[in-house]
C-alpha cells in the first residue's frame, strides 16, 4: 500500500471519529455544573465541587452558602435603595452621603422555607447558582461588598450552541471532499482532497468537546484536533521537492503537533475560558509549514544561490498555480481553527471569499498566461522533435541508401580506399540519425537507449563510462524522450568539461523514474547558467525546459570534493 493510500485511510478514520463525536455529543451527552448542594442549619450549602468542573472553574468551593438557586432567592442580600430626592455632595468634604441598603445585612426571605422545600431545592439540577462564604455573610459591611460566586452556565447552553458548528463541519467535510477529489479545485489538490477536507472540518466537528469542560473532553480535543492535521501535513511533505527542506518541515510540523497537544492539555487547570489561542496557533503550523515548503520559496533561494535554472521552485509555467494552491491548502485549516467562537463561521467564510477573489482576479489570469507560454514551448519542442524525425528519415531513406549502393560499386570496382571513405561517411550519418531520433528509444524504452548512448560516449570519453539501470514500468513516451535528451546533454558536457569515470544511474518504477550522471571533473561553476546564456550555450537551459515540460525536478550541482552531478526525478501523477 502506498503512502497516499495510508494517508487517505488515516484521514478517513479521524474524520469518521470527529463526525461521530460532533453528531452524537449534543444529543447524548449530559452536562453537569459539578456542584453538589446540601442543607445545613436551615441553609442550602455547597457540599462538594467536582474537580475540573464548570463550578470549580467559576471559583465555587465546598462550604459556601447558596443565596440563590435556579432563580429562587434563599437569602436576601442588601440592596441599595435609590433616595428621593437625590442627595448632594457634602460642601466641606465633597463626599456623597451614604446610600441606604435594604436589608442592612443578609437576611432570610420573608416567607420561611420548609426543610423539605430546602432539600428539594438542594436536590435539583443546578443551572444558576449564587453563593458566598459563610464568614462574608456574617461579617457583611455596607461599605465592603464581598465577592461571591455566580454560576450561570453549566455547559448545556454551550453544548447546544455548538450544534451550529457541527452542521458547518458536516457541510465543509462533504462539500470540500467532493470539490477537491473531483479535480474542480485544481489538479495539484486532487490528491489532497480527503486529508484537506478532514483537517478543515475537524475543528468544527469537535467543537462540542470544548463546550463540555470535562477532563476527558478537553484531553480528547487536545489529541484529536492536532491529529486531524497530521495526514494533511504528511501529504504536503510528499510534495516538498528538496529532501533537506522536507526534513526541516517534518521536524517543525511534528514539533507544532506535540506542543499544541501539550498546551491544550494544560487547559485542564485553566479557568472557564481556557487560553485556546496559543495551542491552536501551534496547530495551525502542523499543515501550514509543509504547505509553505511545498509551494517552493526555499527551493528557489537554494537554487538561485547556485546559479542554476529556476525549475525546481516552479515559478515558471503551470507551477505558479500549483505553488499557490499548495500554500493555500496548508493554510486553510488555520482559518477553521480561527473560527472557534460564535458564530463559528466568519473567519472561515472570509478566508474562502479571499481565495475566490484572489483566484478570480489574480492567480487564475497569471496561470492562464503561464499555461499559454507552457503550451507554446511544448509546441516548439514537439515541432523540433518532428523535424528531427523527418530529417532522420530523409537521411536514412535517401543519403544512406545511396551511400550503401556507392560502397558496393566501389568494392566491385576494386577502389578499397574510396569504399572505406564512403563507409566512414555512412557510419557518421547513421550516428547523426541516432542523435536525431533513436528507434531503440521508441521500441525498447529509455533504458536500452541509454545503453546505446553510454557505449557511444565511452569511445569519445577516453575512460570509463558506466551505466547502472533498473528497468521497471516504462514511463510515458514524452517522459522517456525528455530523459534521453537530458542524458545526451549531460554526457556531452561531462565529456567536454569533466573527466572519467562517468557514472550514469537510471531507475524506473510504478511511482516514477530517476536519472543521475556524475563525473570526476572539476565541477560546474556557480555562475555556469548565467555565463552559458551570455555565451550562447543553452545546454543547461535546454535540460531545464525538458524537465519542466514533464513536471520533473532537475538538480545540477557541484560535489564538495569536485565533479558535477546532474539529477532528474519524475514522479507519476
């Protein structure tokens, strides 16, 4: 099973779990304030407070006296009475005269409550509770209003409110999965359809866990929210073309995942409004960092520092659109994470609108221009190859046939010197035909064609030229042609500017194909690409265009100990 299938299956499993939690939690979960009341000395008091419950988050403690339960007043607290007429400040001191309070100190309600009624009040489910320390009620002072605790939310309202977020998550999950997997959002995002839709929908679907305020729910959210981003991060890491950048992005993404889970778990000891911004900002980096890496800016700077053609970063041609799409894919879950409060939708909606506007007025027009340039270049390459084939056919069918007859006549006439000269011309013409269009490439593939090329180059190199090849599935014809032309150019440069031994390695599998040519010369100069273009030598540029035409990665660099490395890697889409 390939990496893509494993990533899709992991994303589907996480999406299914998030969907179940989002749908079933508001229906079947029973929330509780966590406060237990009892009756002591004719008063309703707090007997016990569950750890990590809403009651504890609000500051409720055992032994506090309830003054109001579920809207029913048990103890009347002093209330300021508006005087009539309004008092005026004391002219000598400028202070306002004291305002009357009724009653002067906390007192029982006018109508006594029977012990049975008090017990019934203590036994009911708490939705609202106001309580004070017994000592504060006893030492109440008119000018010092003690701080009590008002518990006005047991979590049920927040849990019901989260149903809207779940509905949004369901719509995002299925609509985005359909939109991406069908290719309507772009070919480069088609393989990211399932992990991207799950990573974007999960913060909405898991919102009920945040509303429960229980240790289990907080711990589950701390694990599932970062975990839902991981499949997308892995899929994006597969798109990072440079191995070193891939490792850096992988370490950064894993660090964000672990740190986000750890900070979210720390909310177990936080207040009723846990600091969710910090862990979820870290969770944003799980997919955003690989997305930015996959879009290519670091690769571009690395290649520019070597003076090589800018093909790996894809700023030319259709790579422009692909880079933008990958960066957006990595950042989209961040918009969903930002939509973590009522009404749950606006940050994500604004993000989608910004993408639509940017695509309509900026990215798509530029991509069309780039695609038009790509098409024109492809037509030029196709026309060049067709002309090569026509010239090769004309030489083979006309000049070579006549030379063959001439050789026979010279041999029959006894002109050995003339016959040898004609044979030499005939051999050179056959070599030219092979350069123009090699029949073995069409019939047997690039592996056997490289065998022929290496044998021919070895005679010119004056030293060892070795081919190491592993032939699996044959790539498409245009890919084979590009590989062969890049090998031709690289070997010609190795013979001209390098020295033996020259090692050619070719490998093809169902996942793609790779080619490398290494020599033992002094190595390519850092400004070789710029100098070659100024001097009218377009070998590097031709190789870059060949690679870009098939969506492959071209890597040309100098080894630290000397020698030039030319690498070409193509992955099946």
